[in-house]
C-alpha cells in the first residue's frame, strides 16, 4: 500500500537570538563554526526522515550538519515523541532514530507496521548559525526574540563542563512563552539562576544566542 507520511519542515539558519534538559556541546568550535543550511539541503534532510519512517531504513546520508535538530512525531493530534540533538556529527539521523523508536514505544499495541507509519505526521526543526546576543537587562534581551519564529539558545561553562540549551519555536508555542519567557526558560534548562541580568552574567558567564 502507499504511505503518506506528512510533515512540516522549519529551518533556522540564524537563531537571532526543545525538551527541558541541557546537553553538553562536543567542542567550542561546534557552536562558533556551524554550517549554513540551504533550503535544498533542509528539504533533503526532511525527506530522509520521512523515508526512514515510511520504509524503516535510513537510505540517506548526513549531507548537512545543523547545530540543532528537533524532531516531533504525531498521530492525529497526539504528540508521540520529541527528540532534540545538538552538536553531533549527525543530529538529524540521531533525532529520527530516537524519536521513531520512542513513538513506537508510546503506541505500544496500537502500532501496526503496515498502516501506522503512513498515518504519522513529522515536524523537523533545524538550526544553523548562532548569533551572539548581549543586553543590559532582560527587557532589552527580549527584543532579540520573536516567540514562535526565532529560536533562542544559551550556554554556560567551558570544556567538559559546558552546558548548552536551545528553545526552538515549536516548544515556545506549545508553552505559550513571551519574549522574556523564552530566555528565562532556556536559562532554567541549563541551571542558570534568574536575577538582575548583569549580575547573572557576571556570576555565571552565561552567553546568549
């Protein structure tokens, strides 16, 4: 039978600055020198994910390496799984394997290999270059964010102790976050306390994107 895996592809080549947990970066350079994602590359990454879910095999190659890939899988209006991967050799590939595995686990006995894949909807978000942001206070920092449109990110620490968080538009919309809320939530994700912004930056060394 024919499968019709549908989905949405969102590309954020410049985060003007997913799942509430921090993830360590593999290296300082992985953030500062990301590849730029073209629309054609993004479309092929999306097709790779759709083919994997439809056929159960990965026939693609990691042509592009985004800084962050966030994949959500839905059945009807039910979100079955969401996986976010940052700063690895193949964020899209890792996200699709983990998200599909968790989607099948969530469905349990409802999963039917003959019919379920064609009923799924996928949403793939990918981020490209990160633009450093600084501001004297939270209100000024909020000017750099447009919830539901721009991804935001933050990192704190260095080397093996570095923690990186990113909040992509789909998550911002899900929680109804405003321009200040997105920054505060991404800070909470990496364990940065809130307070007067200048004092927080001085005490923790947090960097915003």
